[in-house]
């Protein structure tokens, strides 16, 4: 079976084409700056790369460009678009209703649309990508894979907020969690790597990138996760503040700031970017500044590590003890330095870092000592492959 995976953003369309029998990536790429000046595309297949500016005005144009490249006689990987047997879509928010991936129907599209209010920046383009694929691939099955679905096993103790209950029932104000596709992938991959059934292992999965979140996973079920009603809550991130006193927002309102200004401040100007003051949120730049003696950068990195250690400790207790803490995402997989700072503070939980083992990037590895009762594992994530797998699973019933 050949499955096309689509991740549609407000001004981008990312794709990967899979041959599922071997889980081989046949082609991948992205169209960026859709609807803006000078849109560009990147296409890679069989080691060959193509790219450049392109004339696309909307997601339909972008998808047609991708389709043209997939069947191109020189660089294409398909003889005909009819070889695409299913299309899997990343959808950020499914609300409470979507607890699993689902074949897309009119009802599912209405559910995605109902969640526009909860994910105004993501769900509209996600639905736009679905509509574009339905037009370009008439009759082909489309499957929605929701970022929030994996977290819907959380109990009310974890997902409810301590505000009047009517705000939950009337407006759906609760914790939903995000990065679920990544957390699900690395949980299964870690269980396999350690030779344990997923339903018999307790994991703390740490997705650490420009956006970051943690999940407590008890035998395959999420007990809690750090992101909340929106991806703003939880850890210190690249440009997001993470957990703060809600009264800070009220204080800023009283200082004359509008809701949009505060939203921009907390989502786009805070986190590592705001604290370090370096005009960058890239952890590699933060580390370089720390090594050169920049005190603000050191403070930003210290806050990032401390907040994560806080959550790991809390989730270890919530799980009644964990078998492993898992690091994934751009920082989690590739920053030996950041992992060393985190692992150095997990001794009370039974995790002792091994400097030699920890000197690894981008591949599965145990990075704690053999004597550690809490293992530390590096596990690369692959959200696109997870979407492809979920698509096949849904099709197979």
C-alpha cells in the first residue's frame, strides 16, 4: 500500500509518500509561503533534490504542484496518482469527541470545524488540506490523525481546571494536550527497543523542540501531559512561556495591553527567546551564548532544565515509579549538553547518567548507567510515519 501523508499549515504544505510494506519513504517535501510573496517548494526522491520558487496561490495549487512532481518522468516515484491508496492528515485538534484516528467523512469534517475555536491557527489549514486532497484525489480514502487523540485517556483529575464546572460543559475549557502523535510513536518505539510490551511499561516521554511537552504514560495510556487547553502551557519553550501565574495576564490587561498583544507576547516573544534576549530561540545558539559567559542565556537554559525536571519528578510520582524517561524532538534527540544537565538532576529518581552512552545524537540509545532503576532513553520521533501507520490501521478496521 502507498500512503501519502499531508501536514497542512496556514502557509505551508508538507508531505511524505510511503510504501507501507517496507515503511520506505519514496518522496518528501514541502511548499512554503503559500499565499505570500515568492512561494518556494522542496522535493526529494531517491536521493535527488529539486526546489525553487513556484507560482502557487493556495493549497490546491500547492497540492497540484506536489502531484506533478510525484508523477514526473524524471524525478517522480509514481506512474499514476491512482497508485496513492490512502491519504493521512495531521489534524491538531479533535476536542473530546475524537479519541482515535478516523476515516474522514462529512461528520468528521464538521468535528474538525467545530474545533476551529480551540485551534484557530491550525485546524482551518488542516481542513483546507483535506478539502484540497479530496478534489485532487477523488475517491481516495482520507484519514485524520489528531494530535490530541492520544491524550484523551487522561482522567478528569488531570484534564479539568479548578474553575466553575459550567465553563467546562459550556465552552469545553479543559486540558487537551498536544504532540500526541509524537508521544504515541516514541512510547511504542521505546517499549519495542527495551523489549517490553507497551501495556506493561511506565514511561515519561519528553518531546523537546521549539515546542516542548511531557507525558506520563502508564501501560500505553496517558495519565497526564504538560500542555493544556492550548500548546502554551507547561514547559519553557522556544518562544512560549509555559506555566505562569494566570494573574500575570490580568496585570498586563491593566497595563493597557490588548488580548492580541498578550497572546503575541506569551506565544511568540517569551520562552528562551524572551529570557535570553538573543533574538533567537534556537537551543544551539543559547548554548553557544552560555559557553561564552552570557548570564541571561544561562538563566534561560536553567529555567528550561528546571521546569522539565519538575515535571519529570511529578510524573514519576503520578505513575508510582517509571521504568524510563524518554528524550525525543530536535533538542531531546540531538543535544548531548542539555540532556547531561537534565540527567544530572534525576539521581533521586534512580537515574544516573553515563557520559559515554549519552554521547549520541539522533538514534535510539540508553544513556543512563546499567545500574539505574530509572532508565534514560533517546528515541527519535517520526510523526509522519506514525500518521501513515495510523492511516493503514484505520483502513484495516
